C-alpha cells in the first residue's frame, strides 16, 4: 500500500489501528518536523535547547504516541482535515512541558505528582489475581532485562542502543521507523544489526524466551535472532 498517498489523518488512523512497518515509517517521516518544531519552541521557553534534550523529547513523543495509541483513538476527534496536526502539536507540547516541570521540581527537591505509571495501569485493569500476578512477573522480567542491557552497553552510544532495543520490543516500532528518528543516526540495517547484537547478548546472559518479552505478538528480531 502507498502510505505516502494517504492524508495525515488517514495515515494516523492506520498506525493507531496497528499499522505495519511501512505505515509507521511514513508516520515518523511526516510528523517529525512538526514535533521537533514544537519541542524546540517549548524547550526555548524553559531555557534549555540542548540537542540531547530536544532529540530525547522528540523520540519520547513518538514512543508515547505509539504506546498509547489505543487511548488516543478514543480521544481524538476530527473536526476538520488538518485536526490531527493540532492534536499532535498539543500532545508534543504537553509532553515537553511536563518534562521541564518535572526537571524544575526535581532541582528544588520536591516530587512530581504525575499520572499512573505503566505498572499502576496494569494493576488497575487486571481482571483477577492471576492477571495481576502475570503483570508483576512481566514487569520484573522487563526490569531484569533492562538491568542486563545497562551492564552490556558501554560507550557513547549506550543510551541510544538501549532506547532502540525498547522502541522495538516494548513500543513495537519497526526497525525502519526507529531509523527514521533523527536522534538515532543509523540506517535500517544499522538498527537491525544493533537489535540482533543486543538480543543475542541478553539471550546469552538471561536465557529469556522471545515470547516473554515481545508483546507485539510477531516473529521478533528480523535478522533471525531470538532470545
């Protein structure tokens, strides 16, 4: 399918309904300039326009848009053909403002009263004790894998590679969509190579089955690596 021919709203709905690799790649390509511009303007208001902060916030916006797509489908209302652009602008701006508010509060020694964390949402929506136990076990597994990743990764690209790993496994972005993020700075093959390497290393250290980590329900790492 030629996703480049879809309107912005049509493309967004395809992605939020579980779009494939090509759909998400086009989504990132089309919305990245808008999100980057919004984030930069918010960052300038808060007095911190460092490239690292802006890039991270742009990436975090895509992560949250993808991770919360089911909820966003329920809240987005199309009132005109360009409504999705306004929606994404507000979404990105709110995320950036929340980040800087949190940073300021942290510097003052306070605490931020935020919304429910992923763990809390899991526990709020479990139907019974068995579901709750399963959610807790999954979170423990994810924490264990993340600790393993932090031990494996060293050097200037360690945080980038860790984000690539979780963008693929937890958020569900395809390698090409991850490569389209400016802060990643890798080709699709470079992202795939990073995923294959990290997958192999985590598997060797923890012997974690792919199905326990990959919540998207697909075949896992494209180059053929699996836990």
